[in-house]
C-alpha cells in the first residue's frame, strides 16, 4: 500500500509539472487560432498587408471591429486576437483578474503576439513582409513587453523560447492609451532594436497614466528607440470606445475617436503601403 501511495503521489506531481510546462510556439498558436478573427479587405486578388489587434484588459469590444473596418477600407487585413476567449476569461473575470494584473500580464500575453504573428505569416492571403501591430491599454502594455522581450531574446511568460524571427515583417507598432505602469518591462529594458512605435496618449487618462508613458518614451528615444507620441488634450482612457462599461473615469469622445481613426489609417498607409513586397 505504501508503494502504491508513493506511485500515485509521484504521478500527481508529474501531471502537475506537465500541466505547468511552458508552451512551445506551436502550442500557443493552436490555443489562439480558433480565437483569431481574420477580416479581409474586398480586393484579395493578391496577398495583402495585415494589422494584428490586441484589446484592452476587458476583452474584445466594438473598438477593435471599428478599426478593423478602417483597415479593410485601406486594403489591409485585420486580425483581431481574442486572448481572453482563448483562456476562457469572460467579461467579469477580465475585470476582476486581468484588469487588476492578477492574471495574463503583459509579458505572458506577449506570447500571444509572437504566436499570432507566426500564424499570420502562414496564411496564404497575407503578405508576411507587411505587418503591423496595434494595442489598446493592456494591449499596449502587451506590445511594449513583446518588443523588449524580442530585443532581449527572452521567452514570453509561459513560453519556452522567443522565436528568432518573432517580429519579422513588422513595420509599425501602434499604441492607443497604453498602460505603462511599473509592471511593464519597458521601464527596465531597451526598445532600440524594435520597429517604429507610434502612440496616442490621453491627457485626462486616470487609468493609464500618460505621464508615465511620456517619461519612458523620452528616455527610450534618447537611447535610440524610434518612438513618436502625441498627448491628446481633454480625452480620457477609452475615449474611442462607445460601448465601454460604465466607469466615471471614462468618457467617449466623437471628435477624439475620429482623430484616432484618421491617425490609424494614416499610419497604415505610411508603414504598410510603401513597404517592400
């Protein structure tokens, strides 16, 4: 009986170890693929560029679909990556765990970015040499952590390795009211070898401190990173989200939304339509 109990205990430990084993790139792609919405432009007579989208901590909402429509109008495919659904995280769970940084922090979700990029490069209708990334709030944190991890050659949280070609084909990284808090790697790791970063910060943001981002962008730029940012007066966090759950710190702004949409379309034209292909 003693040896049987010992074997059962050892088996349980081995199973636990296996369940906590880091993902390979292929495993992360397999987890995410059913939750990546690929929205193609009307003209797909030849491979088209693509922008990969990463939502805020609450999960995918209408904002991502609004920007996807703009991308399609510009002849760019949009891949909306639902990191939350891939992990079985619903709206309430997102608010309680992701938005509080108790679960799926930026360095872990960075694995979703490199996996989604690898998946995008494998799609026959996508021009793998013309890719862009955009992230809102938590998605911005995620992209910044992805850039620093790729720069360092370090594996994202929960993955066994960072692919050598993790950012291959990426010409632009766009951030909309990104979270640049102390948990982000970007305060301790360089962005000097990263693709160009373009950011919109909201001056009245009480959730993602624009000052923290601006200070970090300043010293990263002085160290050689390619970063451009604007601080938009009178706007709050999630100013472009008409369906954001009620929060007194958040106010939808139609003029600000129109500005952000135009900025996004211009960034796509500048970074993808002129890229070699």
